[in-house]
C-alpha cells in the first residue's frame, strides 16, 4: 500500500549527506596518515646540588627593571630520570631557588634552563644560573622537574621568510 504524495527522503538531505560522507572519509584517513606526535614527556630530577661557577664562565650581571646589578654564577647539577624508553629532546628545567632566609632568588621565573638531549635512564645534568650578588647562602633547590619532546624541535628562523 502506497500513500499518495509521499516521497522517502534522507534525514539530512542530499547536501548534508555529502558533508557527512566527506567528514567520515577524512576521519578514517586521519588514522592512517598521521604524523608522529612530539608530545611533552615529563622527567624526574634527583640528587640536586649546586656549586659556584669556575672563573672562566662566572662573569656576568643580572638586569631587572632597566638596572644592572652584579651577579653570582652557580652550576646546578644532579640526575635527570627519563623513564619513557625514548630519547627526550629540548627538555626545559623548572624549579624554585631560595636563599638561606627563604626568599626567592629568581622571582617570577620558574624556568631555570634547558637540557638538549636526555637518553633513556638516568643521566647527569648541569644548568648555569645567575642570581643577584649578596643573596645569603646556602641556596635551597625545590620543586625541580623537567619536560621535553619525544622528537627534535626545529628552530624556526623568521629571517628565512622575511624579504
């Protein structure tokens, strides 16, 4: 039995169906043609210590608010633990450094430095920091951690694209 004047229609109409089919195709293709992700990999840090810089690299000053003050140079060292099983690149080192009275020696700054390459397992590291002259010792190193990428990060040079 057929109703007069009734025509079956697709719920979305013809233009909506094409869009839906195209979206599903692109979604399926994205499973097969994805680029490897360079995700952030967290790294643990332990056995932290510091020492004054050797004279040949210890010269410098700290600039803040347009004024220059003499600085003390320190090398922070320790062990970085990469449990990911893959080499980690361009790892940023974060942490808090306090003087003997508990005052922050690097206010408003959590990033301490960078480690170019961290192989799987435990590796020694060393990062140079400059702090204002006169901060009372000993320094306290707290909340140190690092995170890097599973693939090398390419430096983008703006000069290459500007005429």
